[in-house]
C-alpha cells in the first residue's frame, strides 16, 4: 500500500524530510513516497478569527465534522487566507492525474495553508485523498515542539480512520465529542489534541469497531507503532528534563546515522559535513580546540570519504582542508550551531548536552559516553 506525501512549497523541506524519516522508522507494509513540492494557487477565501477561542475552534462541515488551533504572539481579531477543503482535495486529485497515481494509492497534501473549517487534517469522500495542516502546532505544544511528531501523528490517524470507516459520515458519527484520550477524539477545542497524542490510545468502543472491520493486522501494527513512538517521544521530552536523564544515542551502519533511542528511535539528520565533525568530537570526549583540528586531518578525511556520495579524492581533500583551516573557523562554528539546532529541536534544552559546545578553550560534546553506542 502506497501513501504519496506531497508538500506545498511553504512547508519547510527539512520538516517535511523529518516527517518522512520518522514515518519510515516504523516498519510495515505501508510505504510512504515523498514527492516534488507543489505551488498552491492564490486563494480568494479568508478566514477571520475574532479571538483566541475562534482560532482554537474547529467548525463542522455542513454534512457534519470538526477541529482547530494556534500560538506565537497572535493578535486577535485576525484574518488570513484559507483554502476550502474542496480546493485542497482538488490539488490531491490533480496530483493523481498528473502523475498517473493508481486509484488504490493514497495521496496526502501537507500544507502550511489554513483550511476554511480550521481542522488539523481531513479526508475527501473517496477516502483516498487527505490534507494535513503543518503550521500552528507551536500553539498547542509549548516549548518548541518538533513539528514532525504532531504531523506524523495526524498522518497515522487519518490513515487509520480511512481503514476503519467506509465514508466520511461514518467518521462523523463515530467521532468522540468529548475528549477521552482516544485517537477518535474530535477535539473541537483543538487544544485537546495534546491529550490524544499523549495517550496514543484507542478506546474500547473504537477497538471493537476496528476488530469488526477486518483491517489487515500488519497495517494496524504499523500505524499503532507510529503513534506509540510519537507518544514515547512526547513523554520523554517532559520526563527527561524532570529527571535529568538524557536519551541514549546509537550510531548505526556504514552511514553512521544517529538515533536517539529513548525518543522513539528518532533520527537526527546531519549532513555529511556536520556528521564528519560530530563523529570526530564524539570520539574525543576530552575536547578539541578549533586551532588543533588540523591534527585530526586523517580522522576527518576518513569520516568524510565514508559519508559523502559525491566524493572524488580532490573534493574530499578540499572540503577537509577548509574544515581544518583555522582562518576559516567561522565556517566550522556555523556547522556546530546547525548541529546544535537539530539536537535542541528534537530534545528541547536538553539538546545542549549532545551538541558540540565551547567549554573553556576547547569545543566538546559533554554527553556521558556511556549513553553512546556504535553498531555496525
Ligand atoms: Zn474511541
């Protein structure tokens, strides 16, 4: 079973890749396929939020359904452009036609554009086209949530709903108006979405419904595993700060991919240059002064040749020479801050322990190396 994920241009490519990588970490028969970004046409419609309450409220479609949200410094009343559900589903449909997507495949548009009924996501009457709203999650999850989690969660929930129900009316009929920590909670007050994600559960009546619907078990397993890893991640973020317990880290395979084990096996995506520096500092807990990087040329070259795909010997040499040139240390510092940013996005303030930071006259990763495991 294939699910095509399409990204509208305003949804950050890195966030999109992160969502995709997160979905990929759970094994199963559902295959997610990323696509080229698309540019949405201008919208003639606007949504007007009179106040915070209206921002946080979903509206029922005429045939009946709901969801809604938002944070940052938002000043009300506020008006912004929106797309109608019909417009968003039409974009999925156009994508199908343009790319000869089989009717059996699923198409999901991930877009930063708001929709007229103010939902987190929705499905069309074919039960094969969806949109997921990718913006405004900061309003519902404070302390800069990593947006990949709520977005991936919505993707999993909508796929599950399309397997549980024959049509949209059935979804509306079975949705829980009062939040009970079930993935079928309607969350008319969009704030309730955090409860639903923290439980990642299915209530007894929904369990019965799923049992009666003859859904393939391996589909269910993959979707539940995805929701469970998101739940673990959200809880870990809270608890690790509370208990001062960082996640263990695993470096895997010949590409030395970095995974945080206790965050639902979350991958931290570093590019080859960043990863080259990261592996060096990881291997040197004592720290390295930027002016001494030149002493580690051989080790850096070995990492970079292993990680880069476009690597002629000359190109590797020139990248490494630049990296170890103290006069260009500012470039290395920029890499360090990008690395730090990726860890703090995933871990909140806790990410500092995993970053390469200046301590005295050296840079180092302070993380307890007992938490680091390297596996082939
Ligand atoms: Zn339920």
